[in-house]
C-alpha cells in the first residue's frame, strides 16, 4: 500500500500517513516501523507500507514503512491531503 506522510512528531516518535486509496483515512506509524537509517520521516514523503491491526478501539497501524519518493513542491507541502488526491496540480506563487 502507498500513501503520503501528513504529520510526523519527531519528539514523540510517531506520525500519520494519508492512505492513497482513502485520503481522509489516517494510518498511525511509529518510528520503529521506519526502515531507513539515514533518512527521517517528514510530511510530504510518499511511502509504501504494510498494515496490521492497531490497539483495540483504534484503526490500523503502518509497519515496514519505506520511502518511495520525496515531494518538495509548495502545493504538496502546504496541503498534503489535496496533493495526494491531485498529484499533478501544482500551486503557483
């Protein structure tokens, strides 16, 4: 499965991924699930991941999170959910 990191809290070691199939769904991931040693997660990154059942009462959790592509356009940084839904749309400023 693929998605885009929409939020990452480095001080707390976790974040959320917008699922490419359902951009409104947020999938939790923990830094221990990140497979890269020299690159840290950042909002806007496109990632591939697997999911497992989360804690009772919570949604799925991403595991084996891998960087696919780093996106750096202004439009995608300002609103990653819209950018995931419309990857070809670029903001002009």
